[in-house]
C-alpha cells in the first residue's frame, strides 16, 4: 500500500493548483484505501485557514474521508487563522516534526 503525504504550500492565488492535490488526496484515500495525509505549510496555511468555495468543499471531503490534516502552528499564528483551522479539525504540528515523521514512516512527500 502506498503512503502519500501532500505538502500544500500553494496559497490562495494558486488555489486551483492546491485544489487538484486536495482532491487527489481524498480520492486516493476514499477510492483506493491508500494511506494519505495532508500538511499545510507557508501560504498553504492561509489557503486552508481562509478556505471557501471549492477549497472548503475539498477540505470537508478530506475530513469525511478521515484523511489526517495538519498545519504549521507558527504560520497559522502569523496569518491569524489558528482558531478557524482548529475548528475545522486541522491539527497544529510543527513542520520539521511532521516532515521527519513522514519520512521515517515511509511516506512519499508530494509538494505543491
């Protein structure tokens, strides 16, 4: 079974690029039963923290498919979106810690 982590760094100005990967993550989990995680970093934190429209739908679909969603707490604080992301079920966890864990657990990290 594949283990894939989507590292979302695309911000609101690249929402379509990020959206393609969010949808892929949900489909890999739901339709293929793959182990998938999503991590929001850099401008990707703003994208998730201010999610609306199709990005909001994609995040909701990921939650429904029980895909773990995480984000960088320092960047969430910078953008002022920590509370909203936490309400959305996105867990705050430092980027370095997450990246090392993903690599140690054998995940292929796909960045966008």
